[in-house]
C-alpha cells in the first residue's frame, strides 16, 4: 500500500493528494473486510476438542464473533429454526459481531446500531460493494429517550429472530425498555465480576463510559442473576453462557425445544476468562468495585 501511495504522489496534483490517500486507505479497509467476510464455517462441528463439553459450550466456535457465539447461535437456530431471519444488534465491529455470520451464511437482514461513526460508515460501504442490501448500520449513541424511536424508525417487525445487546453499561436498562420487539433469541453481555449470586446492575446513565466510571473497567452492566430475573419477567429462559464468561443466552419460552435445557444463573455462570488471566479472582474483581453505586434488581 505504501508503494502505491508513493507512486500516486508523482501523478496526482498536490491538492488532491490527501483525497487520494484517503480513498486508497478506504479501499484497502473495505477490501480487507471482504477477505475476512469470506471465511468459511468449520467442516466438523461440534469441534472435536469440545465434543465432551456440557451444555451450549459444546457448540462454540468463532467465525466472526469474539467468544464462540457463532457456534452457539448456529446450534440454537438448528433447534428452533428460522422465522423472520431478522436481527437487531447494539454494539458491533465491522468484522466482528454476533450477527455477521447470520448475514453472510444464513441470509439474514437487520440492523446494527453503534456509536462509532467510522465503523458504521465502513460497514455500510463494504456491505453495499459486497452485494448485501438487506442490512443497515446506524450511527447513534443510544439512551432511553431515543431507544424505542430508533427501533421503530428501523422498520423492523415486532418478531425478529435475534437481539444482541453489548453496550458496556446500560445493557440491563436497554433490554428492560424494549417493548416494540419480541426476539426469539436474546444475547446480553453480563458482568461476571459481580459473581453468580448477586442481582445487581449499575445505575442507568445516558453517558455511561465504564473506564471513566472506574479505571479497572470492571464496573459496568449487570450480573447474570439480574438478567435471569429480567428474562423471566419478559418471557425468556436462560440457557447458558459462553465459556469466556462474557455473554448470556436466552430463548423465548414459546420457542424452547426438548433439547434446549433451561439452566439457573449459578449453574450457567462462567467467570470472565481474561480478567482471571490478568490475576484478578472473581472475589478480587468485586472487592475493587463493591463501593460503587449499584441498583438491586428484584
């Protein structure tokens, strides 16, 4: 790329150099995205090294997801089937999200929402040039005042197949507030630093930034117990977590099958793997943030 840029300096008028550099970098960004999007699913699945695992962890693998979610989502839909083939995802990366495999391998449509304007721009450009016409990415910082309006404006029907919430702060409050959708599967990022038994959430804050709130980054979101209670109120059953201790998976009660086992939050809970690897036990993590304000979820 640097060689190409150097060559262009000799043929592009000086006033156009910055424009040319910008367009070339954009081209290579989109080209790289397309190459990543061409990844293929594993031929043997469940993966041999996970075949003896129990629960949904057995089905994990990451094609475009961070923590094995692609495989878990694939398994859940192999059980409950597809209906609308539509998704809504809060918080995403242009080559890394919980819905990208569904778009590229299963023909899903839907909506991404993220506050990163550049990521949204790159995704929309790459999707258009890749021939994806049924997915849009929206740049917006969500809060409780614009959440439902934003969903309504996206023109999604009430019943969608997947909702994924990962906003590093107000996750509990956003799922609680959504009334206009009835997703069949819900994925939420829980805060494993709060342990398996406490039912807590950080207070709602429209400008929540977890690293500004606490330098550890451990203070954010809600516990798995809090999400389990919210799920029950909304008609969803907890069916497990990924092995890295990041996401909890819920299935709408009327979509459960004989093979999808409902599990309690203490049994579903997995500690946050990377925080453990950094030398912080679950007890250490909670001790660091225990004096911060929390809302008890009943």
